[in-house]
């Protein structure tokens, strides 16, 4: 497969990163290793595995059965919460887009 040289400067610019020379060399090596690994996966012949599913562990069904049970009502949850607003539980904001480039 013909490989194209990866333009790390353009990739870093798109990602909003500035790379030092040592970081650039490290990323170039990592990208080459990643592409080489992907090439090996592409050439993998899985016919020796057979048609049966391949499991890493011996257990075939590790999921539990669904069981319906009674849950708390909305009123019980609201009465137990410290902060309420407009009939909903209010929680502190932990994610924000303030300062994000637009």
C-alpha cells in the first residue's frame, strides 16, 4: 500500500496544538507504528478461526436477566434533593462552553 507522508504541522494546527521538534519526532514514530499496525490488521486472514464466534473467556452468556422492580417516584426524589428548580433536581454545572472558540 502506498503511504502518504502525514503532515503533522497541519494536523497539529487543526488540533490547536503547537509541537516542539522532539514532540514532532515522537508523533511521527507513533503515527508510523499505528499505520503499520493497521496494515497488519488489513492483511489478517481470519479463516483459521472458523465460523463460530470467538470468545476470549469461557463464559458465553455473561449478561443477567432484566428484572422489573419498583423504583422511587419523582416526588420522593425531589423531596430528597437539596436543590430543586421548576420541578427538576438542580445540580451544579460541571461542563461549560464559556471561553470556547466560536
